[in-house]
C-alpha cells in the first residue's frame, strides 16, 4: 500500500470478489451522479487487514437526489444483474425516504452484499475521503471513494466492539506516518473517544493487541 502525493491510496494486488462487487456498484452510482463513500469493515480489509467481511457499507449522499435518479439507479443495478437481497430494488425510493438502507447483491445471492445507506452530504465521511486505486500495475484496476483513515479510526473507536478496536488499531499502525494529526484529533473529539484513543496509542507504543 502506498500513499501518493495526490492524496490517493494505491493498493497494488490482485482484485478479489469483494473489490469487483464494490467497483461495479460504485460505477453504477457514479453513472447516476450519486455521491458515495465506502466505510467500515470492507474499507479496513481493503487496506490489508486480514479478517472476514461479507458486507460493503456505502454511504450515499441523498441531500439533492431526485426520485427519478433513485429509480434510474434501481434500474441500472437490475440491468447489471443485481437484486435487493432483503427488499426489492423497486422499493429503493421509499426506503431512502424513510432513511433506511437497502442491500444489493448478485441475483439470487445474499452475500457478499453492498449496503447502500442514505446519508446527508454534510456527513464527515463525505467531507474527508480518499480515492483508493486497487489492482496490479499491469492488470485491471478499480477506483473507489473511501473514507479517510482518520475518520474511520475515530468512528471505529466509537463503535466500541473488540473487532472495531482492532480495526482502529490496525489503521493507526499501518497509516501512522501518513495520518493528518489535526484531522485525527478533530475526529477523536467529534466522536468523544479521547479515552479510547489514548488507550489505542498506549497499546500501539507497546506493540500489543
């Protein structure tokens, strides 16, 4: 993994099934002009953490999306061979109006899936994101908008579970020399996880976890 001067994060490895799924759904969102950013577990796995995940959590900015755009997205996903594994894609507009997410998976399958979560564009994940470039230099590559590691670290500490803390620890260690300390401290304050962050730094210094 390499942090480029452009701000992009270059991940030079073979694409896996989750990457291809994330890239295809991201392309469908981009075709409709829908702002989106990938967060949570898949983002950590994408950056090299070895743990299982079958979900790709994706925030979509709905502040100015029309009903027609959402319907066009549902049609585009169906044309690409997807279905709503919990609710039909035809219910996407109603789900988003109520602030509910919808899961998208390959026709007839439930996992892996992409969970599209309607989110206001003012959310910190939209304001602080990076572009991940995944794939071998001489092979296929995909570009994905991912939440900045600084935001993800604070968010994971706020979640409070053991796996969440381990995710935050992993990101802190692998990205340490590239983290924006001002942004990280700001996110720690925003999520009110100063105590958890202090413990994370202590464990990182001692090489535990």
